[in-house]
C-alpha cells in the first residue's frame, strides 16, 4: 500500500494560520472582546524638553462618558528604580517611565491618559486637555549632536566591539588608490500594519490578562510584574497574532504600561491604542553618519579599511548597534580599524529595526566598496571576489559555512550580470538611463535558549507549544513543519500554540533566531514523545517492533515503522492503548552548546547574500524605478521555501524603502517629527515593486544550529539599498552618499 508523501522540513506549504488572517478571524491585541471595557486615549507633550507646570483637566472631565484623567499627579504607586523598568534588551541608562513626574524628555511623550466609556469620548476629551509648560533648550539636530559624540562606558548586551588589525592609518596613507567620505542614513520609523495597542482584562481578584502588541509575551509579563508589583502568577500576557513589528515590539511600549496602570487604578478592564501619528512617539532606526576610508592596490586588492560611525540615541539611554564590524569581518584586508560612537538628541531612544546595525553599517559600507571598484576600474562583482575572505577576517575564525561565492555566481547568472556595460551612463532604455548594481548582505545566524512542549493524544492529534511569537515570519508554520517532520504526522493533525506567557519559555522574537530556536525546541520535545511511543509499543501483544531502539524506527503516517522491515507498522493509537495512555506530553529545552563544534574551535555563524539590482532613471525628471532585483541568499537549511521566499521579498521591499523613500523629518525649532503620518512618511507601494527573484543557495550546515537553520527575517534587507544606490550611480554617473536617494539629490 502506497503511503502519502511526507510533509516536513523543506516542504513548501501555505501558512497554517493563513485562513484566519485573510478571513479576519485572527484577533489582534486591540480586538479581543472584553466586557465592561474602558477606552484610553494618550495625551502627548507638545515640547521636546522641559517640565509640566499645569494640566487643565476641567473641560475634559466634563465630557459625557469620561471616567478619569490620569497624570503624574494622581496615578497609583509604581516602581521607582531603574532596575524595575529594565526589559529584555537591557539598554544601558535610565529606562523611560511614563507619567512618572513632570519632566519632559521628548516631544510626543505621553503625559496624560483620558479614560472614557467610548473611544470617541476619550479622544475628544483628550483634545480638551490644556497643558502649560516650562520649556528648556533642546536639540534634535543629529549633525550638531555629533560634535559631542562619545563611546558609552557600559555597552549594550550583544554589542560586538570592533577588533582592529595591522596599521590601517599608514596603509591608507601609502595606498595608490583611495576612497574616503561620509555616508549618511536618515532616521526611519517602524510602521507595521498593526499599531501598538493593549487590552487588559481585570478579573476582580487582583489578576489581569493582557493582550499586547509585542514581540515577546514573557518579556512584557516580567516588565509588568516588576513595575506594578503584581505576583507573576497574577499576570498573563497574550500575543497570538502580531501584525508586523520589525523590532519596534522588542521592548514593552508605553501603551501597555498605561493600560495596566489604568486598569489597576480604576479596577476595570481597559484598552489603550496608539493612533498612526502616535506610532512616531517611540522606536525608530537611528540616524547615522559613517566615515569610511578605503585603500587599495591598482589591482583592486584592499590594503586598508577605516570605518568610523556615529548613531543617534536619547538623553536617557545609550542605544548601540553593531554598525562598524561587518566590513571588517567580510573582506580580506591586512589593515583594518573601526570606531563606533553615539550622540544624544532630545528624542525617544532609537531602537532596533530589521537587521539593526547591519542594515545601516553593511549597506553604507557596500556603497563605499562600489566606489573603490570604480576607482580601481574593476568590475564591482569581481572586486568583491578579489577581496573575498573565506574566514571571519575580523575575528580570525572560520565560518560554520559561507556560500557567498556560490551566491554571487548564481545571482549573477540569473541577473545576466555578464551583459553589463562597464561605464556609467552607457546603458539606456528610451528616455531612461539604465543602471546595474550589486552588493553583499550579511547577518548573524543566532540561536537562543528556548523551550517547547509536545502533547500527543490517542486520536493522533499533536499539539506543540512555545511562548515564542509570530510577527508575520511564519512561526506557526515552522513549528508545525518541524513537528510533522519529527513525528511523521500530516500538518492538519498538528496544532501549534504560541504567543502566551504561560507557555514554555522563549526569548523575544527577533534577530532571526526564532525559527532556529523554537524549531529546535519543538524537535526535541517531539523526539521525547517519540521515545515514549516506542516504549508504549513494547506493551503490544507479540511485540511487533521487537527490541527496536529509537534509531531503528521511523515515524511515518502516524505509525512507528521498522527501518529494516517497512511493512512492520504500529499506529500511534495502538501503542498508546496498549500502554493505557490517553496522551503523551513532554517538554524540552534547546540551548547553545550542542554538538562537537562547541568542544573545540569557536566558529563564526552568519548568513550571506548577493544582491543584484536594475534601476531605470528618467534623464530629465530624475524619477527612479527599481525594475529588477535578484537576491541570492545563503542561509543554511530552509524549513519552508514558500514562506522563506516571502520573508526575503519583504526584506527587499524594506530595502527599497531605505534606498528611495523612508525618512523622518524633524523640525528642529519644535524638536518634533513633522511627517508623522502615512500621507507624508513615504514607504514603497505596489506601483514601486516590480520583479523580485529570490534564490536559496544550497548550504548544508550541521554546526550552526541543531536544525542547520540560519534564519531569514533580516538578511533580505541587508545590502539591498546599497545595490540600488550602486545601480543608480551606474545609470547616472552621480554618486549619492546619503540615503534615501530622492529626486532632488539626483538633479542637484
């Protein structure tokens, strides 16, 4: 009897949560039905720095339906130490405390919360709150702040300090070919589809259930317990569906603090949501200046790399990213040095945004690399191959795998790079100049300690559970495929549960470690269930599996199958009934330290990509169209090619935004972001996106993570903006060192 084809790791299946999302039955944080609900609307500071002198609440309180106006003057007690407000990211400094006192640290800071029986009443009443301020001098001009840049004494967890080698200053001075300049990235704000919102259900016994827009339910759970003094058993945080985040949800944002504060004060269930304008009141990708100097021989061989970068942070925290290390790691060059500093401005703390550090540092560095290729009169792709490093050149360690050469080859072939005309402005299509550019992408292949459970019932249904999140990356589907692969069950007999602080422990979802980490934990939990199944099968009369060990059997179509005698098959249900079991449940933890790789030489773990871009530029109007992208990605084992491709396409589109569209403009007189809406903050839309081809390079890597998975959430964006910028230079002959590249910079 023929068996159905096994679905598991490597199968291209639809998202298992896709139907719920496209039919609208998936509920997000601000959509859960709760009885007797109050609605909160946030009042924001109109100045960038100073103190509150008076808050006029009378008109707001007179609005029908208004229950309370909460400010720093009447709020209930909250924790007062910095330690109590620390979250999983542990950014050095003093974390922001909403409604703590009369101090204003940035424009749009929440300073009051109006609570009403309806959202409309709360919103209207909030517009009537009158606030008097004592303003102080502020600075939101990053170019001015750079004059006081510094190296923080305490570094953020995960920060990688650059390791210098050789004498880069002398090598640059002696180099026959040189490129040096400042490369800039504008601030960009996270704008996921789902805005930040929190629904708090007050149970009346001092316990609460919180539905929150977050990338980590357990991180928010710990934060709320710490700040408000709840027993951890009295708080449950849920985020089963998250409508995008890109790093903005790595930390608890202020709406969840305000919602829980109001619920505790009023002993009512509460919902607080941000408007699209208010989404600009917190996390954003930091503004950056990167000073890069490259020296090379006339052959194009690099002899010197110098890389200095400064990014923006707030007055109250030192947010740092790994900005300057990527070029030092990726390129073979005997002399290289780097320095990284931050500069304070009067805004909220900058934050991780898809591929933090690399999307900035690697992208800007790849524009400089392209400049040097033209100075050396070497094809930009060939230049990268000439300076290819098979090892991590900064740390001097081998990679678990690096298939970047193969990515360049496969990407170039698919793109047709060999047909490129070398000279700028030498290719055209009618009135449009045509340009081809390339760049390298690089990101970490991380793996974090994660737990998961697996529960098999006698009817053949399997439930796997982990507190991880699904921010659109496909975690539900990853968990389902890994479980299907491990225990040989079809996906329709598997349920994945996540986004619940009560589930087995998982870190915040970010850094592209989710699939590798939660997948490994699910695999271990399912393997533990498999061992229990085999033991149960030994209770069957006649012992059809004999004395088979776990390595002697396969799990296929809901049966234990002898490898050497495939006709011998024991259904899971038969085994469980023989052992008088109605269910088998196991929990397991996957953690770094697996395998032999950790017993000897430490290795570097990274994903790589080769990006090729075609642009067409209207010669008279300067309008830029990105007509083709080929992204060849080396990211280890691909769990689901269908959703993996979607991840890369999403990253590429964000890279297009970085290259051509996204920029948040401050009015330095007011210290306020001016284009804090979708009317004026530009992102790529359907008409901007043309052909995107994704290639996954074969890259087996049993050392990098237990499943050989490297993660895909970030690598799609890294280098994409550089490839587009380099294509624009090839089309126009005009080198732009500041992103985004807008029409005025082309026509200037």
